[in-house]
C-alpha cells in the first residue's frame, strides 16, 4: 500500500507546483492573494484525489 501523504506533503507539493507554473518563487505583494489561493486549491484537490483513490488487492499481497 502506498505511503500516505501528510497535510504538509500536500501543501509542499502544491506550493512547488504553483511556483513552477507561475515562474515565481515568491509572489509580489500584489499577487500574494491569488498565489496563496492557488496553493490552497491545489492542496485541496490533492486531498480529494487521495481520499477518493481505492487501492485494490493490497490485502491480498504478501510482503516479500
């Protein structure tokens, strides 16, 4: 079974994504609100994705 992502993991991944696609490591003051909102929304989408995934056959597998 995959290791569970923590809230910190999801937030860090969302921040990395927003930085990558925006081209800004840190936003200017006039862009801070939209930057932070994007991070929040992406972290929430990640949370929803992980909550909705179903791992099949995990109980049937035996450790090597």
